[in-house]
């Protein structure tokens, strides 16, 4: 476990890490919210239509973003669990 002291020189780093964490969570929430809002249209307009190159590009872009969001939140939670603030 990493230990971070209460030394004031660490405060900017700690605040930057907290800000980064908030930004990641907000970004991931926006991606998941967008996915939830448009999933019905996606099924109708993408999944039920004839597949083309643009269909594949759309699906890759969409689901890579969702996968990245999930992986980033998991990575961030593991990193925060390994740091102890004194």
C-alpha cells in the first residue's frame, strides 16, 4: 500500500488526482447515459438493417467508448484503493 503524507507539497498532486477521478466518472456517466437514451434507435436503425462498412465503424466507435469507460473506472478504482492518505 502506498502511503502519502500530509506534507503540503503533495496537495496539488492529490487535488489533481481527485479532479481527474471526477472527470473520468462524469465522462463515463455521459457515455453510458447517451448509450441508454439512444439504444432503441440503435436497434432499429443499425442492428435491423443490412450491414455495411459504416455500420461496423459506428458499432466499433460506440462500443469501444463504452468499453474504455468501464475499463477506466475499474483502473481508477484499483489505483485509488492502493493509496492511503494520512
